[in-house]
C-alpha cells in the first residue's frame, strides 16, 4: 500500500467538523514580522496605529536576556571525548549541608549498602535535619563516569541463573534484593513493605542490570511522590556536554529520574554519556532512535528496526522505556474532532505508520516480544499516553480514555511476565477534570504507578507552563500519582537550557512536596515544621538552608538587606523592624513572661480563662430582668426572647 503523506494525517487528526473553527478570529499575518525574535520575558507590549490601514500591530520593547539564555549552543566536536564543564558544587548549592550515608547490610549477600542523604546542620541547639538526596557522587570526572555501585549485586544474582531478571520476579518469589533494601532505607520504611508493593505491581524500582551506576529508587503511590526531568538534544540545538550538564544539574536539585529524549545528533553517544554519569534511573522513548535509523520516514519503520533499538538501549542500561503501544488503529479517528489532534511525538509516529499501512500498531502486536526483552534486563515499561490531550479543550475525551483502558490490558499482560510497569497520563486537564483521570487509572490499571505530564491546568501562559502544570501536578499527586514529569518554562516554545531545567525541577519538587503533605507523609510535615520554626525564630541561615533552593532564597533576602547583621535581624525588608508580625508576637510573649504571666502557654491559658469568665456573666436588660444571655448561646433581639418566654 502506498504511504500516507503527513498532510493526510493532519487532516485526519486535526479536522473538527462539530466546531465552527472558521469563526475564530485570525491574527493579521504582519503582527509578528518574519525573523522577529520573540523572547518570553517581561517585555513591554504596546499597540501602534498603522498609518496605511486601520489595523493595529504589535511591537515589543527589546527584552533583557542573561548570558546563559543568549549563548549560542554548539554541537559536540568529538563525541568520544566531549569537553565537559563542571557544575557548581554541592556545597555551593546547599550551604550548611553535608552529604552523608547510612550503612545497612543485605542479609542474604552480606553486601554493605551505603545509602545517601543530605544533612542540614542547624543553629540554636536545633538537631540536624536529614533530607532525601538525589545528587549522586560528587567531584567525579564525567569522562570516567560514576562508581559502579551495583556490580557485585548484579554479578551475584546473574550466577543464580533465574529465568527472569526483574525486581517484580524476585519480589513475587519472596526475595528482598539489595535494591529493595536500598529503597526502604531511603524512604525510612520496612523492607517487607517495599517487597510486597513491588510484587503486586503497585510500585516499581526502575533498575536495568546494565546500569551499574544507579542509586535505586522506588516509584509508587504509597511512597514519596517523585519527579522526572526530561532532557535531550534536538536537531537544531544542544550537545553532549550540555545534556550531561543538565543531568547533573537536574539531579542536584532533586530530579528522581531522567528521560533522554534526544532527537538530534549522536543519539547513541549522548545516551551513553548520560547513563555513565547518572545515579538516577534513565528512561527513553525508543521510537525516536528507531525513526532516526530510517531517516525520519515513519512509513519505513518495521518491527525489526524497533526490536533492534530496544535491545541496543537495554544493553546500554536504560532503566525504562516509554512505548506507545496503546495507540491502536481504531482509536486514531477518535482524534479527528480534537482542537489539537495528536500532540505526542511518539503517538503521532505510531499513528502515521498505522494509517500508512492500515495495520495495527506493531508495538501492540509485538507486546509479548517486548516483554521478553525487558524481563531479561529488568527494563521497566512506561506505557505511553500517545493520545493525551494537548489542550484544555480536548481533556478527558474518548480517545484519551480509550487508550488508558488499553494501558490496563497491557499492564496485566506485563505483570504476567514479571515486567514492572507504570502508566503515563495527561497532559492538559482543567482542575475539575483531574480526579476522573486518577479514578479511571486506579480502576483500569489496577493501581500500577501513574506517571503524568503535569497536567497543565490552563493554556494561556506560554513561558510560565512550569507553573500552570505544577498546579495540576500537586492536585493529581495528592490523589495518588506516583511520578510527576516536569514541565519547564520553555514548554511549547523551545529546547530547555540548564536554567529552565532547574526552574522546572524546583516547581515540581514544590508540587511533589505539597502532594506528600496532603497525603500526610510524616517526613513532609517535619520538613515544613523545621523551616517554620526557623522562620519564626529569625534563624535566617537555617531558613535558607532548609529551603528547596537555598541560594535563591538567600539572594532574594540579600537584595535589600545585604549586610551580615541582617542575617540575625528580627525583621526583613518587607515589614521592617516595627511591622513584623512575628517580631510583635515575640515581644508579646517576652512581655508576658517578664510580667508574671508565666510562659507563653500559661499566659495564653490565663487570658482565655479570664475572657471566658467575663463572657459568662449574665447581663441585665433595661427592665432589670435577666434573660440568661450567656456564652455559647445565640444573641437574639430582646423582643424575640420575651415572646418565647410567654
């Protein structure tokens, strides 16, 4: 059968006969002149009158850009020996913190595991506060790569000769692996609980046996909410050096997993350098590289090319694959009435192939073959949401939920072969429609971990989609989503640089932590309490050190109060020394203690007792009668009271 051109595909997936799109107003073509560089900044926008027509046009004041954003990216000259640049040190990023390790012994093997955490050292006699840490080993030459932490673990298990090499297989056999013990120690939970969650499929430990540098982590609704950071080059921008920098930078600020979505030069080499320098799980979308192997022509893809790509990436150590096996031929027409059609790159590639040959998705047809590859390496599967909504208009439509239902089928088939699975979710969803996504995923996919892109809760804020999506991420995280895929300020606009990566990670760490608080995770509450106490006691350096981004917090404070003395002052530049509510409260408590009211708590108790006594004294009416106006009763008009006493 002859191939279908991309224009034909677009007519299928974008046409919406039920909507009067022709009535939408169109911006004049001259509104933005060709070659005009529109940068998402706080640029002033103003209208000016065109002297030749009555049409208004837009002009922009030139934006101010920092050197990082303005710097032109260069491609890697020698992929075998990139020119890596160092990132700021752990000590620079987290002052008053040290990187520590807990040593635990794996009973079956005798292996000693060193599990990392970040210890924040506090002042004023306060105990140190320990936090989860994803930064990985420090001061390591990227050319050498990270230490091979898991080599002995893997060697021992390979000698056992088990038929399948997955965490789920071992968990079902009642075996607690080193990875399970490592995750339990990080999460401060019982190892048997971790094993049981992995066995039933409600949690996964992405941990390819070839990724020896990995510091294991767990993804599941019963654990801390995790954050993924997408990186990767494109055909027009970035380099191996820049992408490895992004890995180190993202994990420094708390990214729990990384996805390499490279589509440009040196895909294999870029992935290799990333894996050898990543202490967190690395995921990919294999269809991207498979497409590159056939020169970008979707119609030339075959199962054999895709299978070869899966094995190549599994051999390198990729920990999880996103595969859009739920994009079925019969679902593609369901997107025809959408405003934004199919917005997933992987989903659109599979859809185009299906339409070209009018055949079923080869990933779906060969699902069992894919599982047989994954269970030999312990590659987890992240079943892609190729039909996710790309606009608020398309949220929760038939196409999206049809694919989710198929994800449930694929999940159960994967579990039958002991392959770990998580399900990917939307996308663009308004807040009122978010709960339905979580409910259907839990029901249809049997509580497998949910992995969502946001969701973005509105479409009106290009340049700020790390905020629009973090709102949705916090909501769906609180409902049970296990892994949140970050969105950067560059979403829909361009390839993120290192600054955008940090902004996205921080926004999503906030969302994940807010979700953990809503789920009443004890560590989350303890972190908030520690920072709140430091804030109330004006321990400025402790407040900075306990924050997600200490250096930014400190720089904002020092912008107006840079002197060292301001670090011990009992006010900031917002309220000054006379209007600070916390300073006033502190003065009240001090006065109470100095004037015989006892401690602050005793003063509060005595004051409440006195007010209660005063409130309960019966008052006389004008006529001298008492009608029992006492505390706790509703105050009613006297005429009403007298009428009801008769």
